[in-house]
């Protein structure tokens, strides 16, 4: 099997649903028959590769979908390739898909409202079948002529052999947890060119091919009338406008592939590996990631790093409009007075461009002239200052909006932002270092179904009764009854679970799921963890938290909300919570192989490859917490017990939600009332009351690496024979390794002395040398000598 230089197992393209074996399987749906959300029945393709049925997109909300079902392994993940009612989920366990006697395929919700239909009819007898290529077809049973097919209406995915034409388009998901139509569209333009379009909340625009290039410059042909593009089964993509590519595994016909327009606006082709356990990127659009339009919204710009992906940054003295969704952009904390130029000045941003939305432009102007003209133009919010020739001729582009912003070290021009002098500091320029950031392809882009205003009279009634003070009890009872009946409400009600990553459990539910908290699987300073089986038969880990007695429900929910914005493949996934009375519980995904401590010391089941991948994955998770999320997060208790291993021994950092959450820029003001961490893994800063920074996690990570390398616990003294004497030198783990490893260059014999004997010499010497070097750097007493976690990731990936 090939191994691409760049590959990605995209967690947001794999949707967890029940194993196919738990469903009743049929091969077709006949006229007069129906499928219901309460039946747990699916239509299977003859080869078993695809299944079609109702897929839960939230609690009590469903979409009819097609997914790739024939994955092997313990995870049995499924990949959605098509949805019928992506923008109108059906509510209730009595929603159904029916094939009428007239030949129309109709999806109705529990209230018998039509949410989607094929609008077909036939005098012949027709059946609904799922073909081996993933195409759901409504065909005449006698001659197999097709009167409707899912291939004609793709959602965000093209399967091999499925054509994209002038009547179809690909539209991305809204987010990784929201399957409705998103902001990005792949389609044929009016001039016959395949293009990518951003259509956001307020603005839209084509970003590929670049609008500053002609079709000829982009090597596209507008002289075609077929408007068709297709990925074949060998991995070749061809479009009528001359755009084409081949996947890295081109020529292997037995591989399952899918072309997808992802939520970050990039087209990728995913190939299923031979073990059929994960999807890997076999091609992606070669386009600067931050040049995609609309990623960060108004008044913010995108920055890309190869090790950490894309991040968003508000312009200086601006703040996010919606802290959960960058697409809303940022708003200023000031008001500009115009044309009072004496109170206005400019902030200079290096290497930043905002594409489009120019008021006008000047050629061959000086910087001062550019500033003066912008100062006296109330529509001008700032300007882009670019030179266009080597002899120093500059152009000035006056901006009415700051949108489609990106920052790149290769972009040598500048943007100047108009700002009041009393807001802008005397020496203030570039806001780098004051970033608010978040991984763009993991931002939770929320969508809420809102109740119609037909109950406005109820609000008036409540206000009237409150004013009189007579009917308060009646209002309370009415409210409780409404709450109890919420699960049977119509589609117009607010389906919060559809757009929320978390389910709110009752204490009774979790008590039942854990058999009265009987099966304890872990215990720490944060609380006790129990194994449980949820109502949908999912195995989960339920943590009963030990929180401060004075912590209220609002504070707890605020913390849970913050945790909800942290989403990374190497962080444990939290699926639910309970905040009831004095009880505070979190529901985690269950990790089959337990903790790193269990595997390293108890059963010694980790070979060299697993240890190295655990080291790398843990570093990636910590780098995300420290540098890539909306709020800086210090874990403060990195140890093998808090690194959990899934079915494939992929590491996931746990208990990060119980650590101190920090706003960016607040490190210098940080203080902790108590020492945090575990003896043996704690950085010296805790003991000597030095300022606490992210380097405390780096130190703890270094100790964990040494434990992975040596198999020895840091809490046990290590014994060394000194000059063949019987006297033993008792030292701690870091000191012991440093004594064994002399100098910067490590010899094979030195490495052998510190390597875990359980490895029996079966390790990669070069990688082991890198791991030891990184571990010793991370465990330096001087925090400034320790690398950052992103630097650790870079060193381990070399």
C-alpha cells in the first residue's frame, strides 16, 4: 500500500453510527412500502459496500443518508456520501421514507410534513435499490430504466463514476457536527469553468481559479458545452474545462475512493486503505490554505503553519462577534470619527493581504499621500500598499471592508488599518503575539432551529401574570409540562442537540448506565471514572468530578462550553455531561486499551512503533492545547495515567478540561492558588513558586518520554553501580538518563543502556536517539531551555 507524504485521517468525515449487524437489511424498497426511523432497517448494496437508511444527526433528529458501510476493525466507522434532507432533519422516531404507489419517494416527519421528495411518478412498477457503486436509484423493475438517482443530486461528495454537471454541485457541510449546507460550493460557472465559490452570511466570491487570472492563464478552456467532471475508479479526475489530476494511488482499481469538498473549502480525494480501517488523503487541491475566502470572517485574517494548520486572528482592538464561530468575524472596540483626521492614525500589519472590497486605487503614489487620501475618505477603513515594479512604483488600494484576509511570510506587502489615536498605543504596530486562534476545520459552526412566533401570546400572558402576581404557579406548571413534552414537539421547535456536541444527561440516566457506579476504571485528583453503557448501547466512561463546593451550574456549564471548542484527534472526546443538584459528571468516549500506564507497566504490550506513535500523538494534542485553540489551555497534570489509548493504540490526552483555562495574552498574570500535578512529573516551577507557563506541560511530557524510553517510573530511584563497587547511587530518572548519555552524540551502546529491556533491542536507533534528545530537552530545569510543543512535533516528524 502506498504511503503519501501528506496524509490525513479526517475525523469529521467519519460519522459514528451503530454497526451494520445491528440493522435489519433489505435489498430494495417496493411501491407501497416505507422505512421508518423506529425500524432500524437499511437498504444494502449487493456487494455490501454501501448502506442507505436513517442516520441520527442529533437527539430525535434524522436524515436519510447513504454511507460506506463495509469497514472492518473494532471501530466500524461509517462515511456519509449523500443525504436527502440535509437542511431539514426529520424529527421523531416515527419519521419515514415511503415509496408511494404513484412512484414518488417521499420523506415525512413525525407530524406527516413532507421534508423531501423525488417528485417522480410512473405507471410501471418501480423499486428503490442501492447499486454497488453507491448510487441510490428508483428504477422500473421490469426493464431497470432509471427515473431518479442520487448521483444526480450530490451533497458534498462525488463517488467514482458519478458525474458533476451543469445541473449539479457539491456543497460543503456547515461544520464537522452540523450536516446542513455550508459556505463552499464546487460547480460549473456560466463560462463553463469548474470553480469554487464562497457564499457566506454576508458576502460571497469565487476564490478558485483565482479571479486575478484569466481562464487561459489558469489553463482552463471555456470552449466546451458539456460541463461535466468525473473521478474514475482508477483515481483519474477529468473536467471538460481541461482541469485534471491523478491521485497518488492512481491505477489501483480495487481501492474505494471519494472526492469531497471539505468544510474548510478545499477539495480532497480520500482513499480507503487496504485494511479498510481509515480514509487517507490521496490528493488535495494545491492551493494556499489561507487563500480560501471567508475562513475567518470580517475584520480578521488567516495564518497557516504546516505543523498546526490554519488559525484566525482578529484585527487589533477588535473582538469576535460569536466566540463559537469565526464565520461571523470580528467587530471593532472603537468608533472612528470622520473626517476628523487629527484623531485618527494607522496600525501597520506586515505580510497581510485583504483581497477585494476596494473603494478605489491610486498608482505610483507615496505612503504619505496614500494615508492622507484615506484619512479624508469616510468610506476608507484602511489601505493595501503594494509596489508593482522593481524601481519602487507603489499602488495604493483603499479598502471599505477587511475580508478574505490572510497572512503569509512570502507576501511582502502591508496593510494599514485606520484607528483612533486614543485607542492605538504610541508604538503599536503589528498585533502578532496577541492572537485569538482556533483550528479552522474544527470550528463548531452552529445552526439552530428556532421556534416560530405563533406562541407570542404566551409571552404576553406570562408578562401579564407576573405583573399581577396571581398566576405565577400556573405559569410554572405550564412551563414544566411544555418541557416534558418537548421530545414530541414539531419540527419548528429548537433542536439544541442537533447543533450541540454534548448531550445533557440526567443523574438517574448515568446512575443506571453505570449500574449504580459499580465498575470503577480509574481514579485521580479530578474524580472517579466508571464504565457504563448508555441507552443507545454505546460504551462510555463516566467521570464523577470533584469540584469546589461553591462552583455553580452556570460556571460548570461555561467550562463545558469551553471544552466543547477544543477538538483534536489526540484529545479525549467528551460527548455529554450532567449538572444536576450537587452532581457534576462528564461522559467520555471509552478507550479500549486503557491508559499508557496500564500498557507500559502492567502488561508491557507496547512495542517500539507504538511507543513512538504515542509520543508523537501526545505532542500533537498538547501543541493544540497550547497554541492552536481559542483559549490557551494548560493541562498541568501530564502523566501516563492521563494518556489513554484507543483500539489502534492512538493516544488521546485526557482530563485537559479540568486544567486552568487561560485567555491568550494572560500568561504574565497567571497565578494558581494550589500546586497542580503529580509527584515525579511536576516541573520545578511549581516547587519554587516561579511563574507558571505552558513549559510546565513540556517538562511533564519530557518525563513521560523518558518513561516510554526506559520503562522506568520517575517516582522510583534508579540504581547505578559506581566503579564496580557494591555501593549504589540512588538517582531520579532524569539524572539517571543524563549520566548514561554523555555528550550531544549518543552512541548505540549508550542508547542500549537506557532503552527499556522489554524492547529487547527492537527499535529504530535513529528515532530512539531523537526521542532521547527531545526528552532531555523537555525535562531541562530551566524552562527557557525547553522547546514548545509545536517544536517538539517538528523534531519528532523529521
